């Protein structure tokens, strides 16, 4: 196949993936901004938990954080399995199964009448949400080495277009009844399943055996071995990149889990208006990833751009609780999508360079495992700080943690050397 034909095929697969990710994110973001308000509706100002003679009051911030963590714990457990499943059996079957799980979860969410049922919906959705690594591995399969950061940026642009549209749809659907957002999100999953099965072609590579048959290339390591290596060899390139990703995304997710509560306390935001706030974030993310990221990758390189992103994210997080009006709020919030847009595609692209291609899906899944662990822990910390220490404290903690990741990325240039595409 010529370079032009190969490039055209890769672009076609990337476009199909972008559409898949867009629909998935529209459904997801229809319900995520509503979770704190659903929690308040079902749990009031909090609930009292009794453990023997010990009684503890869970505030609404902690309940919301636990709902977020329920999703991420399920995602944490499923991510390496999805990565290995996709390496062995293919990316497309993994996506179809995951989208089916998400559809079921949205239906449960729509009809939740208690906090227990709401937790159940988050667990089911998280179990199907461990395929972020699968989609990233899919992109790494179809993109040339030097184009991976840009391709991941385009994929992020598609997901953030969903971030821009989903919350507004969720807010609008509130007028049709409490179950309406969940039911529409489930319908979008069904549409996405049909699209994936019809248009998204398999990307996993095959190797020919001596008998002439084909078999999938499978990882040389098992999931638990790859996880253990990250922990026992923290100085290795893959380990450092996964650590940067996990700490930064955990800190960001922690404050995101209580962001609606912060905005409600400081600015009077409700479930009818929260969608417009997320739309603002999504629009900035889309524009950054689609129009700016690729040019800055070419100019600065993945390592320097990742450090710039971490810096912007830390500043935005620290500044947000210091805002005193909508203009300063808009400025502080804008730094966060800019930071994430520059950081995560570059870190993931560098990870794809330092891992063998037959283990790419595995390590993308491991990255999501560590990211899932931090996304499960940090919201609980943020919720506790919100309830006990003050509404702005979680943001200062998150900013400090993101700033610390700059030390891990001090010499990332040596892991981001440009590769030449293999000859056709």
C-alpha cells in the first residue's frame, strides 16, 4: 500500500473513531453534570451512616464524590481487561460490548429512585467505560508515529464537542421528565453501536503463522504484570508518563466532581443552567484541540507542550476559588481545558512511543487503570475537603498536585524523539 493510500485509510478510520467518541461523550455528558443535583434530590443535605456505635454524617459533597468514585472504581477494574481483550480479539468487539453496558446504565440512571440505584447505574457505566484505552490504542494503530499526538488531539476535539453539546441537551431534557436525559443517552448508545458495527473497521494487526493462518498479536505481559512493573520501576519512561497522567487527571477529576456544587454555592448555578457552563468548557476544548494543538506540537514538541499544559492547569485550578465575578471565573475556567488539551494527548502519544506495538493496548489500559485509581481517590478527598474545610480548598489541593507533576516531566524530551514512518 502506498503512503497516500495508507494515510487515506488512516484518516477514514480516525473520522469514524471521532464520530464514535463524539456520540459516546454526548450521552455521558448529558448525565454527568446532573449527578450532584440528583444526589441532592435523593439525599437532601446528606445522610447519616452508622457503623456500630459510630455515626458519621456524609455531606452532599462526599456523596457526590462517592458517586463519581463508583464509576471510576468499576472503570479501574475493567480497563486492563478491556485493553487485553481488544489486543486479543479486536478493538471493535470491545467497543460494542462497552456501549451496550453504557446503554443499560443510562436506563438505570433515568429511573433511579434512591441513592443505591444511582450508585448501581454508575457502577454499570464504569464497567463499560474502561475502553478509553481501547479507543486510544485504536488511534495509535491507525496513526503514524509522528502524527499520534495530533490524532489523539483530534479525537479529544470530538469528545469535547460532545462535552459542549451533551450538558445542554441534558438540561433541556429535564423539561421532559426526570428519566428523559438517561433515556436519550441510552438511545444514543444504541445508535453508536450500529455505527461502530457498520462503519468502524478493525485495526488490530495480525501476523501469519507458519501454516498460513492468521492470529492476533497478543501482549507478552499480563495485565497485573504491567501494573506491577509501573509500581516497581517508577523511573522507566512508561512508568513516569503513566504517573504524570494519573496524578494530573485525578486532581482534575477530583475538583470536577464537586464543581457543580461549588458553582451552586458561589454563583447560584442550577441543574437547568449547569449545561451552559460545561458547554463553555467544551467549546474551548474543541477549538484548542482542533485548531491549536497540532501546530503547537510541531513547534514545541510533545514534552514541552505537556509541561505547558500542566502549568496552565495548575494556575487555573488555583485561581478558580479566588474569582469574584463572571469575568474572572471565565478566565480561570478557560485555563483548565487549555491545560488538559495540551497535556493528555501529548502524554498518551509519548506513552505509545515507548511501549511495544503488540503491548500498546495493554499499556493504554494500564494508564487508564492508574488514572482510574486516582479518579476514584481524589474525588473522595475533594468531597471531604469541600464539606469540612471550605468550598475552595479542593481546588488549591488539586493545583499543588498538578504542579508537582512538572518534576516528573522535567526531561521528557528524550522520550519524545520523532520516529520515521515505516516504508510501505
